[in-house]
C-alpha cells in the first residue's frame, strides 16, 4: 500500500480520511517503457493514473496536445464516459499510481465534491476550485495574529490629570480609551467611565482620573492569535484587552474590532473614512483598507467581491480627501476620476496612482497647482506610489478643463500612435469618485461618438493584445521565462489580453460599463460573445485574478505578485492554469479575426 501518495493533490484532497484509506488500499504502482501506450484513443480504461515520475504524452488524431508530469492525473473521461477521447503514451520511462476503475466509481458515487471534478467542464472546474480554495481559507481566520487587526493607539494620561483633560485627549486621537500612569502601575480609562462620572455621579470635570481608572489589565501579545483574544474577552467579560510587547504598550484591542474583523470590517473602515477630520485620520483608514484585503481573502471572499469592496473604500477615501483639500471653486466645477484597475473596480492589493481631474471651466492657476500638489502628495503619504506614466492629478495633462480633454481625443484619433491608444484605454476605463460625474460622462460620450465607425483605429487599438505572448505551448504546456526565475507573468500573459480584448469590443459597441466582468456580460447579452465562451472567459479571468492576489499577499512589500511559478502550484492548479491560458489563446484568436488583425 503506497504511503507516499499525496492526499493533498487535487482532486484527492476532496476525499474524507476514510475514503482516502480506501483509495490507498486499492493503489498499485505500474511501470511504462518509453513509447509504450497507456490508453488508446477511443478505448476504455480500467484505472485512473497519477504520474509519479516521467512524462506522459496526451494526443489526439491531429497530434500532441499536452505533456503530463508528476502529480498529473489521467484519464477521467475514459473512466466516466466509457472511452477516452485522447491517446496516452509514455514519452520516457514512467512510473504511475494506478487506481482501479471500480474504486474511483465508488468514490464518485459517494462523494459529490470528488465527482464534480470528473463531470464538470472547464468553467465549472475553475469555479469549483475557487470555492474549495476559499472554504479552506475561511478556517484560517481564527488563526490570524492580533497584529493584523486594528489597534487603538497607546496614548497616556497621568493619574492626576482631570476628566476634562482625558476627554479632550480621547477626542484628539479619535479613541475611546486611554492608558493611565500612576507611579509604577498602569491602568485604563474609557469614555464610558468619564460619562458615568460626570452624568450619573455628577462629579466635576476637574476630578482626577485616578479613581475612575481600572488597573486590572488583561494583556496579550501582538503575535497571539485572534481566537485567544475572543476567548479571553468572552471568559472575563471584557470589552477590550491591552496589547503589549514585553514592557512596551502597543495599543488597545476592542471587541468591536475583533468582531468586525471576523465579520468583515469594511463597513467599519467606511465609517472611519466618512468621519475623518484630517489627513492623519484618512491615512489610518488607508492602512486599514490595505490590511482589509488580507482579511477578506482569509474569510473566503471571492476576488470579484474583494475588488468591489476595495474600490468602494478607495472611492470613499479619494472623495473625502477631495473634500478636505479641494477649494470650493474646484469642488464646484471638478470631477475627480480614477483609471486603470481602480477605474474598472479590479484593484485588490494596492498599486500606483491612476487618477485625474476634469474641470467644467478654468481655475486660477496658483489655486489649481496648490491642489494638484497637495492631493497627489497626500496619496503618496497614504501608501499609493506615483504612477510610472505620471497619470496623476499633479500632471497638468490629466488635470484640466473639459474642452482640453475633447481636443486631446480628436488628436489621439487623428494621430493614433501607441501613446494615443494607451491614453484612449486609460480614459475609457475611468470612473468618477467625487465631484460632477456628468463631466466624465460627457468625455466618454464624445469619445464613443468619435470612435464610432473608425474601424482602422479600433483594429490598431485592439492589436495591443499581441504585445505579450500567451505562455502556453502547442502541447498545452506552460512556458516559463528564465528571466523571471522560471515563472509566468499572469498580468502580461493572461489578464491583460482579456482586459484589453474585452475593452476593445466594449469601445467598438459603445458600452458604458468599466468592469471587465460586466463588459463580458453585456457583450454576451448582445450576442458578440457566445454564452458558453463568455462564461469560460469570465471564469478564466477570475481564476488568474485569484492567483495574482494570492501572489501579491504572499510577496514582500513592493513586489507586484503577478509572477507565478508552476512548480509552486498543485497539480490541479497547474491543470486549471493551462485551461485558463487556453481560453486566453482562443480569445486572442477571436479578437484577431473580429478586427481582421491579419491585414496589418
């Protein structure tokens, strides 16, 4: 009974422990010589094979389709449907696990999740995998560390300080609790303590806080588990615990922040943004928004919804910053817009700034320049790095009156070079986050009107899908780049061709949606994309977004997270990534045919 069989290798990770033991008991190991057929095309198979060592060639009548390596399994179709659609042959000396057909069919019959792997098509497999992946993550929430949660600042007052002094300090730091120093001991006082003293007991606001504070502190360390905090709060009936690292007081953790974390604290962050009185308040909310991505992912929230939540929080952040920094004249006549992935609502982990300003009339230059500098500088302080292409409010090219944008569009269409195509793409993906949204609507309406019927421009615009090759070979093998450390760039090879191809079709048909998934749905409803292919395209896009987000969360600060190493993926992830890139490849062929790119 082979004990080395990897039970975590999908789809076997869907089996119960008892089912896994049944599988192990039935396993055998078989050897194939170079060139030896394993399953003939059109023939049944009496076993499911999992490669241990060596390479299996998968082919059809037209030639080689794929090369299967360690942990890859085959051929489920021959087991379920009675015969194989492809032929499988050993390329070199190969060892495989062999699972009898009867055992696999019994497991399929008794385990619906295991069965789904064998019956579902590409889109359903991708969807099923994402759900399973998210369920596994959900269980890790309680294993998060306290350091990942929002902590109220460790601010101090002296025991002889008055109730009034403590109240003003709480208001100043926007917190409901303070530490109290009293000689060698440290206590804590809350806003409720102050309120009860003054309102219920009618004590003077000049009363010292010494007799109002509690010195029976309950403490935890930053690297303790969130679950420990929840258990301690429940057991001791405490609404807050003190977080300290040896002798250093780090902050105060409140029950509402623990519950908000477990339930998803996006609404808490949104409230803090709305109540922000200055840039420091917004900077704290911006840090919480960045941390929220990791929280949402751990909770099993889908990547689409994470993008929507983060985009909503960032929109609130930008809008509040606009209100705080923009003079009345600019607020009255301006439209603050975001572009790129932020405009499409697909931003998850924070990237660089992509924003601009449309004005209904000219503004006094000194006033405008002051706002431009202050706004972009504040976002930099919040952790949004500058855009390499300088698509930012502090760039006059992206911060000007409406007529100037209209003139730019005319020039871009008259002189359609690479820069013009990029600018059209940037503007077409824009979304208003503050101010007069009708200004951006007018810009997009004029853009769509001027592009309408310009097939030559649209074709040149769509050609950008060929900027980067799809990293999949003729045999459906994944192609890595030595320059990237034998990794694949998900953005260049998969996400960009979908985003830009869909954007090209949306521009051609004058769609107002900005999100890629919503554009796909509209194109499907209009009959531009076949319903089944639209579903595959949508699932492939989301799967790659999920892999990219996981990479971003795993990478150190400053890394893009767009590179993925096939060797780090499970067998099923590699298989699904091949399927996803195959969908991208088909979509690129569709775009080439649709816009007749072969003529260029």
